[in-house]
C-alpha cells in the first residue's frame, strides 16, 4: 500500500493486550513502537486488573514519547496478581498526557466506526473485550482486519508434537468462539510458530545492553517480572542476564505488516468449548502461520527493530 508519492502508507492499528502477565506483551509493545510500517492509534488493556495493565501501557508510551496514542481500559474481570505491577505502583493513570478511555470497548468501536480507514485489530490476549465489542456493534467485523496470537494447530509449546488448549483461547473460550466466527479477515500465529521464538547469546545481549530508554524499561520489567512468585516452573528457571522469555506476541506484531518469513495456510478453524482450535473444513477460514521459513532471520530482524540497529 503506497500513497501518491510512492511512500508506503503506515497501517493504522488498534491493539488489545493483556500486558503485565506474561512478558511477551511488553516485548511486543516495544516492537510495535519500533515498527515504522505500523501506526498505532489506540491500545486497550484486556482481562484481569485492566487498570494496572492500562498503567503499564501508559508509562511505556510516555517513555517512548508516544503519548499521541490513546489508551483504553478494558473490561475488568477476575483479580489476578500481575508480575509487572511493581513497575507502575506509583504511576497515576489520570496523569497520562494523552487520552485515556475508561470504556476501552467503546473506544475500539468508536475508532473503527468513525473512520474511513481500514484498521488492523491486533489482539495479544484473551478475547472478552473483542467479543463485547462485536456484541455491541457487529458492523466492526466488516471494517477491520484481525491479527493475533491464538491457537495451537499441529504443535504445542516449543514444538511439542501435540496441540494444546492455549491460554488466549481457553481462558474465555466462548468469547474466542464469538470472535473466530465473525466475518472479518483473520490472520493468526498459533503455538506452532510463536512459541519457538526466544533470544539468547549475542542476540539477547545486544538487547539487554542497549542504552535506549525504552529498551532499558523493557529489561527492567523483565527483571521485575522474573522475581514474581506467580511464575510457572519453566519461567522460574529463566535468567534475565542471558536469555529472553518466549516472545509469542512479537510474531503477531510482525504479521500485522508482513508474513515474508513464515509459511501461511488458510484453514477452517473451530474453537471448542474446552479451548482447542480444531481444523474443520466447514468452519470459517483463518490465515495461519504454521511454519517458519527462516526463524533465525526473524530473530535478527526483531533484535534490529528493538535496538534500532544500535
């Protein structure tokens, strides 16, 4: 997509994220802010303590100098302790210099319905907010492209041979079923591709040692997150000095503007009540990133984006 001067047009994006639970959302947010192909307009917090999640978004945007981006507070659900919460303990959401929408679902609907542009809706967490938006205004599904990190098709976490019920689908499976049945164009990265992305060695060191304030905030959050007693056994063994966590959501950010490094296939996907994504020829077709063409190249690309080549 280009304009009259043959300059690529930036893709307008609305983001929905459960930042604050797993670290990958923070990595994805920094990558998003470092991607010139994308034009984020609104970022909405999803599930659990959505006010603390909104503070995490807002503080990150302030550090990035991007308070032109609006922030939305999603539907608050169960009270889940957020490992990154200490980072925003003293941060006041009402002091964010940009616009904050307490009704984040309404903000999503209004931004889509009041625009003549086609937005990409980039979803990085469970889907109650999006299901609620569809219920309130079904027409949004005809006006946006949906991209996200969802499902497990042929492989589970980190290349395991059996598909699984994933958190983003299984936590609120009926919301996911509503979203997956909507008539929008859908592109997803399932565990088949997103759960094998990690940085280690020199690649991770380049990010860890980057002096950019936004990247320093990312690593600071990673260290705070790692100290949480809420982590599972796999994450408890991670060392923030030598390696990243699994960077699931960064693949969804990439898919918002390119699929060059991935092998894509359109599959009919049916979301089951127990949170699985089953291939079903009679179900809605979804564009799925099933394999990597070049995972190492994506890792290099990600490092360069995060550090801006520094």
